[in-house]
C-alpha cells in the first residue's frame, strides 16, 4: 500500500482558508526532473551558476509537491550555495534552494546528521549577520530554520543557532515579512516547527512573544482575516500536538502569553492576534475533549474582553438607537470580523454578553452588509457607484466572513440559547429592525433601478443568504421560547416578531425550507391562542396608504408608482394573506376590518393569479368562520364585505379575477351568510348580470375574431356552471328568486346553448338525492323546457322581467307547468320530461 503524501504545515495553513484557490500541482515529469538535476550538477562541475541553472531550479520548484529529495541532492544544493552566483540571480536561486532543503529535511526518512549540520551552517551564513544579501529569503529561511530545529537528534549547538536566528529574523526583519504577504504561511510554519520541538523555557517564550507581536509592530504584516485564520490554526496545531504528548506546561504558557498580549496593548494588532490565538487554543481543546477548565475560562475571557473593548470603543449600542447603518471605521470592522470568525471555528463557547452582541452585529453588518450597500446606492444613485455595485457585491460574497456565514450563525444561535432574557430581547429587536430596513430599502432600490438587472441580481444573492440566516436564527429562537418554560407573553412576543420578520424577507425566499414552514406553523399556533398577539400581528399589515403610495425618497419624486408592480411589497402582502387565512377563527373583527379588509380587496385585483387567489382564500376564511365573542359585529361585517366582494371581483372578471377564487368566494357567501340575507340576493343578481353581459358580448362579437368569440363564450359558460351549482347550495328562501332569474336567463340563450344548459340542469337534478329541492326543481325544469320550445319563444330578458302578465312573469316555483304541451317540445329536450 502506498504511503500517503506528508502534509506540510505551511500548506495546511493555506488550505484552512475558505478562499484557498491554489493551482493544482503539475503532474510530475521524471524526465524533466532528472534533466534539471543533471543540469545543476554541471553548474557545480563548471563552478559557475548561470541563468539556465536557475531555470533548472524553477523546474524543480514547479514539481515541488511530488519531488523526492535525498541526501545526494541536498549535498548538491548546499554546494551550489558556495558558488559565485550573479547578484541578480541570487535571491530567487537561494529562495528555491532553501525551500527544497526544507522539503528534504521533512521528507527524508533518515537524513545524514553531518549533512544536517552542514545545512545549518550554510543557512546561518546566508541569513545571519544582518547583511542585505538575505532580502527576499526571510520567510523560507524561517521555515527551513524551524524545520531543522525540530529534528530530535540535531546537536544542541546547531539547534540553539537555528532558534537564535529565528528570533533575530522575527525581531529585525518584520518589515521584510510584511512586504511578502503571500509568504506568511511559511513564516508561521517555521515558527510552529520551532515551538513544537521546545519545552517551556526561554526560547519558547521569546519566539511565542515575537509571533504574537508580529502584527503589533508598525511595519509588520497587515492585519487581515486570512492572517488571523492562519494564526488560529497554527495555535490549534501547536496545542493539539502538546495535548498528545502531554506537554501541559507549554499549553499553559501559550494561554498565559495570549492573555498577557491582550492586556498589554489595546492596539488593533494586539487585539486581533489575541482573539484568533485564543480561538485556536479553544478549538484544540474542544476537538480533543480535554483541557483544564481554568484555562478554558481564561481563553474565553480573552475573547470576551476584546469583544467588550470593541463594543465600548465603537459606542455601538447608542448608535443603533439612532440608525442601523454602522458608523465604525474599517479597523473596527476588521476586528469584528475576526471575533466572529474566531468564535465560529469553536464548537462551544460559554455565554458572554459582549460576544453575543458582536456576533449579531457581525452577521448583520459585515457578513450581510445590505444596509450599507443600500445607503450608498441611494446617496449616489446618479453617480458611478451604481455602475460598480455588482463588483462590490461580488467582492462581498467572495469574502471569508461571507463564506463563514453558516458557522457564524450556528455560534450566534448557541449564544442566544445561553443568553439572559434582556440580551435575547435586544438581539430579537435588532433582527426585526434589520428585516424591516432591508424590506424598505430593497423595495425602493428595485423601483429605482428596474432596468439594472445585474445589480439587482447581485444584491438579491446577498439578501437570499441573509434570509437563510434569519430563518435559522428565528427558528432557534421560537423553538426555544415557545415552550412551557416561558410565559404566554414571551411566547406571543417572539411569535409576532418572527412572523413580521419573515414577512419582510419573503421576497428573498427561493427554496422550500423545513425550518421555515415549521417555524411559521409553530408561531401561528401560538398567536392563535393569544388575541393580543394576533391583533398585534394584524396591525403590522402595511396600511392601504403605504401600499398604494411610495413615499420617503427624494429620488422617486416625479415618478409613476404602481402598487401592482411593486414585487417586494407584493411578496410581503402575499405572506400576510396566506398566514391570516389560517387565523380567521380567532381574529378580532375590529382589527380585521381596520387593517386587513382594505388590503384584501386591493390585492383581489392583483395581476398575479396566485396573489389574487390568496385574497379570495382570505375572504372565504373570514366568511366561513364563526366566533362567539363578537358574533353580531362579525355578521354585520360579513354582510358589508359580501356586497363589496361581488362588486370588486365581477368588475375585474375575467381579466384579473380567477374563476376558482370567485367560485370559492360566492359559494362561501351563500353557505355562511344568514338565510335570506340581502347580500346573497345581491350576489346572485350580480352573477346573472355579469353572465348575461358576457353572453351578449359573445353574440356581439359574432362577426369579429372567432377565437375571441369562443373565449368569451367559454367564460360565460363558467359563470353559468357556477350559477347551476348554487341551485343546490342556496337556502330555500333564496331559491325561488334564483330559479326565476335562471329561467329568465335560459330563455334568452341561443337554441344551441339552451340545449347545453338544460341538459346540464337535467343531469344535476337527476343525480340529486335532495328530497327538499328536487320536488321544486322538477316541475320548474319542465316549465323552462316548455318555454324554450320553438312555439313559446319570448324575446328579451328585460321585457320578461317587467311584463308581469307574460308567461314567464306568471311562473310560480310551486306550480310550474305540468302542462301536456311539454310533449310538443323539440326532440333534443324530450328527455327532460322523464324527470
């Protein structure tokens, strides 16, 4: 079985970054490698190092991951170091040679001690003395020195020499290290190898102190999230190794040094490296499931002290009371990101108030900085900023903090569960304010930049991930609080906040989430049992004036606003329509009348079919439910909305009103209003008027497009089918009026359609087992059939209705014709008499 390739510390540190996109290693070419080594031997034979020899070194560098370096090759490289190399070739040649030598020390199973001592000597000559010849070699030099110092059987003298030179380079060459940002993993790996070989003592403490101070010095490496993550994982690697070999003194020394570094300086670099190092040590303890409790508390205290200092210096709590737009500088932003990422890499951290606040702020302002982006867009909507917005959004989405959003959200939720009620409320309100601000801003941005699809899509991607974070947090919050452990008031409060936040973020929902639906179900059940909470949720429905007007933004003045084209607002209202439909049995009628009825009727005429149907469903739910406490008020409101419902829906039919929505509404109306209610009569009359209008329209269009004529005709038949269903649904007090209007309507139809309608009526009556209605419907159908026969045609629904002396006017529901004249009707209708 082939041995796995060794993982080198510098490579592991690079791969710990979520943004690591290193090029795949080149497939090894044995021929090229052999040729490169041969060419290098020629340089030694000729005692001259030229450009072509540097190319051979570059070839070896190219295949470094698969390169095997034995003692002879190492001896060759050490010999090349003593050759007269041209000045312009020296930095690159030495850099590659030092890197290959570090590979040899780690890959060789039993390197020659003599050769190792020689390598130490040559490296000290090259890097020691502080001369300018070592420029560009510091990172790989520290790496090689650390690797050699970690060899167990290296002589004490050589080991001390390596460690002293490491200290010298870290202390005196921080500017050189800072200039080579891409080589930071090599520096950290060299430090890691050095420390791993030491017991607690002088060199251990000194090198560790120089490491933690590297970002504090003025010309050192810049503070950045990638550097912080590498420090975190370096400390994790060290502590994990010390735990395995039980070097507890080393572990305690690391932790004490981290605490000292944090207390010693409040500079950004000190705070940054302290929080990342502490997070790394805690991560090692958690992965090993061990560690001294006191040390854990000390390390968590370091993180909380950094978080508390951040909250105090930025005065963030006071600023949030005025605006949700962060007002701290880029350095505070960077430290906040490091705090959140550091904690997100730890499985468990005890609750700390300042840390909890920092996690919340990091998610809302750093991971998903929508509010800052929105503000910059609205302030510069005519400038170049809008043009570059997609690039800025892509940069945000490529950041480490964005890619760590899931882990940060998990840590945030863990802190929430452990928090006290005061801090929970603070964060819940912050989340709700954030959602409402995102809704308000995004609604405005979409309206302003409808033509800039690329920018809106880019913003939408961040908002969609923000929605997922909101769902995960509120799912955790509601699940935790909606339990017997909390009072009804607390349960109701989190339920209302959750539903309000979801309504604001509904526009960004793109996938079906079990957590989302379960949370809605849980919170709806909670507010149904609490009238105050339900009223509060109903009152949060955007008022009619806000829905139909877009105010509050100077850049929108003078533009035409159409509520039906406001997709962000529509998504929010659609959420309310769906949720409220499940609460009608508990809804106070006064709140429903004030906050919901205007919105419900407005969105009945929304061009989106699913939105219009949701409005009809809400109407059906209201008409269908009963509530003992306010029954009289509810009945009065039902009657009033029923009148307007028929007017509102039929005026938009068939252009907007969906037939299934209209059918469900009318059926609910006749079933649940009190028998003989005037609203039922009005609804039936309105249906007949609309049906007659459509039928006349199809006749008028007889000379027009045949396709249009057919479509209108079918729409008229849909309403006719609805009317026929009502024969078996209306109460007996309303049935006579319905049958009279239906008879008047049928006799006005063309012969072909009369046959269709009468056949349908026959089919329904024949299959009915209604012992109350059937005795009425059978003689009525005989009479209508008789009136539709050729020798009994009458003309005009208006004349028939007004002529009380006419045959139709004299028709009675109770004594409709048993006349033998029915036998003379047309053959296509003769089966009606068989009833």
